[in-house]
C-alpha cells in the first residue's frame, strides 16, 4: 500500500497491517533546506522545496502542507509577531474592546491563502498519488480567541450569546477556508483548535458541540476526511470531541494516548499522536525517539484506528536523525523494538535551585508552558498571567518557564508539573490546562498578599 492508501484506509475504519506515520513538519520543513520559519511562511517556492525534502527524508504516509494558525487571523485584522525559528504569533485582537461580530469571510485570494493553495497544488501534483495531504485550518474557538483575546473566557460566563454568535461567524470562516483547501486537492482537513483543552466538558457541550459538528459535516459533504486537532490536556474533552463526528482526533503528549484510545475506539474514531515534541524529539537522541515510539505503540490495546505523529507542530530545530528514528520505529517496528530493547535513556538533571516558597516577599506566579510563542493554549495562559501582573504591578512577580529549554524540562520534573500549560502561585498548582477567568485569578493572588 502507498502511504496515502494507508492513511485513507485507517480513516475509513479499515483494518490494515501497518500504522500510518504523519510528521507535523510545519516551519521545521524550512530547516531541512536552510530556510527560516518566516521564509517558508511567506515564500511559496521555498515552502514547496522544503515540503519536498520532508517527503524525501521522513517518508510520510500523510503530510501537512502548512501548520500556521495565524493565516485566517491575519486576514481578519490581527497583527502578527514574526520569528525566524517559529510560526508567527498573534499580537493584537481586533475585538478586544468590542462585541461586534465581523462579516468578512476570507477569499481564496486574501492574505497568505494563495501561498497555501499554490503549495497544496504543487504537492498534489507531485505526491498526491502516494501521500495523503493535510490542509490545516484554525478551529472556530481558537480563531474566536485570536479575535477577542482572553476576554473570550469571561464572555463564556458573562455573555454566552455573544460567544455563540462569534463562534458561528468563525464556523463560516472555517468552512470557507476548508473549501479552498479541498478544492486545491487536500485529502484531509485538520481543524486545529488548541484552546479546546482549556475549557471544561460542560463548556464544550454548551459552546463547541454544534459549531464543530457543523464544520466536520461540511468537510465530509465536500468529499474530504477530517481531523480534530487539539493541544494541551484535552483528556476530559475526548468523548465530547468524538460526538462532533470527526474522522480522527489528534492529541499531544499531555494526553495519555492509550487511555484516550479506549474512548475513541468506543466511538469508532481514529486517534493520532503523540510523540513528545521537546523532551524527546528536540532534546532526545535518535535511540530515545525510537524507543519512545515503540513504547507508545506497545502502550495501546490494539493498533487499529491509530496514526503515529508528533504531539503538535514540530519545533524548528528538531534534529533530522530524530525524526528519521521515529519514522523507522513506525515503519519497521519489530526490527527497531529488538534494537532498543535494552536501551535506557538519560534524564536531564536540574542544575538550579527552587525558590524558598515559604519565605517569599511577594506572590510569585510561575507559568509553565510548552512555548507561549508557538502554542496557542500557552499563549493565552501566559497572557492571563501577564494581565494579572499588570493589575498588581510590583506587588507580584511572574515568570514563564518554556519547555523548549532543557533546564525547564528538568524543573518541571522537580516541581512535578504534570500538564502544560499550568500556572503555579507560590509553588502550588492553581490552574492546569484551564485558562482561569480574571476575577478568580485576582482572588487567588489576593489570598497571598
């Protein structure tokens, strides 16, 4: 079978003898050809060359064309901050001071959509017979958050009708962009919505069930397959997500894949994931990546309805040999299992000192993130902490620890941080994969003053 046939067979709920491999090489693709993240996000020729290299080196069964959750937001008025080694991030929110509902629907000629479409058509012509191609769109909730900012979380309590109206608008955007990408030849549309992990199942049912079901129904009726892609600890929302009827769900390392697969199996939905992005893919060895992948495969009850993939968009600087190691472990599992059966990796040792939490002069807010630059859920978790810091000024201290730095990985282990993003106050966990509402956060800090 070709890689494309494997992916589509699994998404069609057919039993096959091997597991599909789907490397989410977004801006990392540029690294393979010596291009910066910004270059492959703005230059179609460089993007296409980089995508060819991904296909050559990583032998994907499925392959995304772009992994950029800012394309729609940029068109709709959000300012972006650009980086040379990460995707752009949203820096402003046009609805932060307004409860208007926009009426602009991005056209296929707007913003960077033409760049995406050009790359999609080129990849379809060259690899469309052998590789399942994924078009990624920004999910309605994350797009709503890009437009409204962190106010969206308070709106869910204080102004729920507005949230529903804004989500309805973002569904129209999602359907439009999905349509452009399907017309360009995409086999699968991944609806990427990291912020789903930051809300409760009750809020999911109240606000998200209908909008997401509408998007997945549209994708299906348009002749493509779908994936509901989340980041963060979405464990509690796996079952509600299944009920929106996507063809597949993708999760990151914050979710126990084996446990989540039991839920998705009950709903006859494919699950994909979830090689750790930083501790394994970025900072591990090739053997670490091989062993982690084999262990991940061995952790599930069965390998039906399963796709192996990185937990999210791959960091720019992941060593090539590490991703090749994952690919080999997926495609040659028995051989690699034998190779690493006695391998034991080494952990990063924490070299610093933890604060003396019992004797702090002022409240200390610590935000543990994957990376607030590249992870949307982390962006808004950090933004909530920055807002609180601005509210209290010099009365509190605040710091972010990014999991992209080795010593912060070690710090997380010493602090026993289980999920990212999380917020600790004076060394105690207060918010884990749930973005707090402002008044509650203020009250928690005031207890420590």
